[in-house]
C-alpha cells in the first residue's frame, strides 16, 4: 500500500511497484489507510510522514496493530534526518527513505525490506 496525500507521488510509486510485479493499493489519507489495513494484510506499506490529515509517525503504530506482519517503509520529502529516522524506527518502521532517491534505490529499499 502506498500512503501519500500527493496524488502524483502516490501514483508514481504505485506505477513503479506495479511495473516490478507488485500488486498495489493506495491511500490519500490516514483514515483511508487505516480502513484498507483493517481489511487487508499488506506485505509492505510505503508511508509518507507528512499527511494532510495525520502525522505518518502517529499512524504507523495503528497500521502495525491492524496488520502486525506488514513491513513499513517511511517516506519523507524532508531529506535525511537522524532524529526523524530514530523516531520512525522506535514507532515500528522497518526503514526510512527520502522521496528524492532515484527510483532504482527506492526499489532496492523495497526489496531489502521484503527480503527479496
């Protein structure tokens, strides 16, 4: 599942993952992500930290509770920040990537997180 309030970013990540053979769902809001997570056990969630309706780090434990086996990669447009990385990991994230990474690097992070 790709969770991002920016429609272009959400579509870009979804399309990229689909070209690699992944099935994707997308959510524009924290509420939508929670609803999807309650009904589906996702292998991976790409979760934007700065959602319009909710802080992604606050949403992370709720997604984990709904689907404990789901891996979560936190996405940020804020660049690398050690404090943010530490907080994301404390909240249960499996990794942290910046949105400005080349797509190949994002795919590598996804594959590493999924153990592929």
